[in-house]
């Protein structure tokens, strides 16, 4: 079961116009416009990120990565925007 703790940060990853506002809530924002940028941002997430908001297109690009997270990241909680 995934857990988001008080020592973890939130991040938002996807098209800038859809995720930019999450910065107002204190989330790290990774605006991406291409599949290459999405993959690069995913691999650059800091270790203290425990919760990631993804746009639908970013989630599609990361489908394999979400199904099989890297070692040490199995507790990463993700949500996909509609």
C-alpha cells in the first residue's frame, strides 16, 4: 500500500498548462510537452517525492514505468488527471 508522509513532497508532471497551478500549492512542477521530456522528468524526480499528479498524456507515456516502478520507488503514489 502506498503512503504519502509528512516528510515527502508532491510533484505534478505533464503539459504545463495543466500542471502549472500545482506550484501554488507547493508541488514541484515538471512541465513537459513531449514523450522524451516526460520520461526525463520522471527519472529526475527527487527521492523525497512521494506523490505525483500526472496528466493523462504523461500517464500514457509512463504506462510501463507505472506498472513496474524502479527499486526503491514502489511506494510512490500517483494520480492521473481526467
